[in-house]
């Protein structure tokens, strides 16, 4: 070491004092040859290289000592001269802080290190809301997900309201900082997943600036969510259900859901009274559980789910969608309800589509399409109130070792001792009469809202909404630049003409016959021309009613066809009666089918005429399967359909 120090000093002083180093090199086997090779071919002195390496090593050691000293000073400064707040990686506030930094700091600063990821369409993705709409849609680029930039591991410095802030994204414990070298800084080693803990620090000894900063992040997120409803769905993760999947839906105006206006106003007023802070105190003072439940029932396509979404947007509450068949046990259901926020809507869709098995082993499949489904109600009030039945998932294992969700577990989370208060339960059902009476009794379901087929008044409002004189409606009158001449000849209707068209349209609609979804689908097909929508309505209604009539009759005829061998020698009237236990035949198939629970009178008349005059039961059954009996060279089905439409 002395010789190297002497060599380095000689180099620095410019004197030739490296003779001892030469002697040392010559005595080491191989170094003399290496010295000669380097001197002859590289024109370098090996002693100079050794001295330079010594100097670099010394400098590196000094820098490490300086870094360690500065780090201690830095952390002493952080500990005693700053305030900090930690945020869990799974907390909603964590994502709101990251989005604020991405929108307000990273997009306006010259940061050199950040994280890029494909933007997620979720309730807290700032880029989704802040994205500017384009005048012209570019389908080649719009199908690509936008890029969102977020802070990476390490520290992000910024100035907010005159205070210096530092946000540190911390790598979770047990994660390697680098695949190659643990000394590599974390910001260069990997990318955060978006669920890492955050530490927010500010200069000073008070956390008040941090509290104001967090409030700013929450206000920013709320402003971006104002035009959307947050829908959270239950998702199975690691064999446990949790509220993780988030869907964004634009707020739907309550006026776009068409059903009885008086019933709608009463429902809105009832929910508004319930959400009033004075109501909660009223319930508490009188020992009444602060809960509310509604059953939205009616035919499919009448807007039950749309009403749930519109109510959530009207009252600015989150909507939690619970899919009961995916819940494995009562404990999971209780955990899901416990994790609900104090105020929210929770939606249980198609509650009638879950089978119930009671103590005696009977099971009701409430989603069956077979004619004559046994819908017998249990007369055991004790069973109903105790909820001893199991809710069985379709296709699930219901063996003795299988832990299924029970009716008792569902009833307990709705109004049990441990049930959470403050939430609003919405249930939807196509067949409210099939629901268990214990499930819909007062206290669990406070109001039953019927959403039926569309009325003439609602159809007029729907027509005005579809063709209102907005820019989008006006542009729909001309689909392309080549249609300019046609557009000039047939201009868009004025406001007065549009009202007249709406009255003519609603006057043609048969009341309580079509669902709002059917009529809306028809109007969407004619969105380019409101006049054509009025003119073609009659033909569409005839075609739609014929389709609906055939759909109602199909289960009866299919059931008769499947049992024609067993029932070959029996009258058609008895066949129809036996296929539906709720009907007692009186010898006339039309009267038997038309009784409550059977086919409507017009459908029963058509079914009876199809089999009128048959010589034998075998021919009658075969003609029911064929469904198209030719009489006089014409299709009798078409004639009967027209007759039934006129009757309706």
C-alpha cells in the first residue's frame, strides 16, 4: 500500500519516484509481462492505471460516507421538521390523491420519472372525465385506451397553496427493489400497480395543510364524478366476495323512465323524506330501525333496472349491485352488507329467479318456463318467518357438505339485529306473486312499485324525448352529405309539428300492450325520420302483437306435442287443464285456457280455432305442433292473428 501511495504522489507531483513500484511489479509472476504488453501496445504505464484506480476508489468511499451522512441529516430533518399522513394502498383516498397529482402536477411539471398505464374506466380515473370530446370520431385511434401518467416509487415534490409537499409511493414489504441489484433505486427498478401505500409530508409541524390537501383531492374527484353514477359490483377474489368491480354509468334523468307519474312522484318523495337527516333522528328516538326497502316489479322490459340507476343519479348515491347466485355462504353475504357505506342503494336483481328449498325438501324454481310450474305457497308461517329455506344457485352443488346461501341469512342482513342501517334496498322481480311472503313482508319491503306496460301519455313523452329539437336530433335528419337534396325537400319538423306528431303517435299506441323497451327499440329504428315513425307504427304493432301471441302460445303447444303419445286418446280440453294445474277444464278448451294463470282470451280463441273440427285427437295434436293449418288455400294462422289484433 505504501508503494501505491508513493506512485500516486509521484504522479501528482510530476517526479519520477516509482522505482519501488517497478521492482514490486517485476517480482510478481505475470505482472512483468502484463506491464510490457501494456507499455508496448497500449502506450500506457500500468502504474498510472493503478494510481488512477486508487484515486477513484478513494473518491467512491468518500462519496458513500457523504451520502450516509446526508441521509442521516435528511431523515433527522424529515422527522423533526415535517408532518406526515399515511394512506393505505386499498383506500379510495389513495387513488384520489394519485389522480390529483397526475392531473395537476405531472401534466404541468417537467417530471423525469413517472409511471404510465392504460387508463381504467372507473369511478376515480381523472382522465376519463377530463378527456375532451372530439369534433370528428377517429375510429382508428378511439379504439385504443388512453394513457394515464401517475407517480412512481420514490418521492414527488410539488407546491400547493404555498406549502411544499412530498408524496412518497412506498414499495410494499417483501418486494424486491430490483431484479439485478438491490442497490438500484426503487423508481428505476419496477412500476407501481396503483395500490401501494402513500406517505404525504409537508414542511412544518402541523398536519392541517395535509388535511386541506386531502380535501382538495376529494373535491376534485367529486367534481369529475358529477355527471356519472358509480355502480359497484360484487366480485369473487380468492374465493371471497368483495365490492371491487366498478362501472361508470352516465346519470340518467328520472324523466326518461316511463311509468305512472303519480307513482313516480310518490316514490321520489318517499326516498327524499327517508334521506332527510331529521328522519334518521325521528327513527332513532322512536326505536325504529333506520332502513328502507322497495320492490320494483312488473313485466320484463318495463325499466326496473333503469329506474334503480336513475334514482341513484337523482340522489347522488352509489349503486351496489349484488348478484346473489355468486355468494357462497351467509358469512360472505353478511360481510358484503357490513362493508356498505352508510348511505347507498343496493340492488338485488331478479330476486324471483332464485330457487327456494324448504324443510320438507320442496324446491321452487321461480325461473322456469315450463307450463304448469308448481307455485304453491307454503302455509307454514313458522317456516316463512324463520327463513329455513336455502337459496340454491342454478347448477351449483347442493350436497350435504355444500355451504349454500340460506333464506335465513338473506332475511337477517335485510332486517336482522346485526343488519346495517342507512342503506336503501331495491329488489326487482318479474313475478312478485311468486316471492316468498317472508321476504316481502312490511319491514323488509316498505313499498311495492309496479312498472307496467307503457301508456299513451308515456308514449307521447317518449316520442318527444327521442325527437326533441336538439342538435343531435336535427343532425339525424340527414345521415350524410350526399342527402342534401333530400334533406331540403323534407326538412326536420318544427317544434309545433313535432308536438302534433307526438299526439298522433300516442293516439295509435294500444295502451298497456307494449313495454317501454319495445317502443323505444322501435323509435331507435326510425330515429332518422319522426314522420316515418308515425306512419309505420300501425304495421309494426300488428307484427309485434302477432309475435307476442305466438310466444305466449308456444309453451302450451310444445308441452302438448311432447306428451301426445301419453295423451293421444284424451280430449284437448283435459290435456290443456292437466298441463296447468291451476286450471279446471269445463269441456271448452278456450274457456279452460283463458282462466287466470292460462292464456289470454284472444290467444285461447286462436288455439281453439286451430283445432276446431279435428276428426281425432291424434290429428289435433299433430296440427298443434304444425301450428299452420291451411284452410281454403290460405294460412289460417295469419287470419286468426289479424282477428285477435282487431279484438285487442
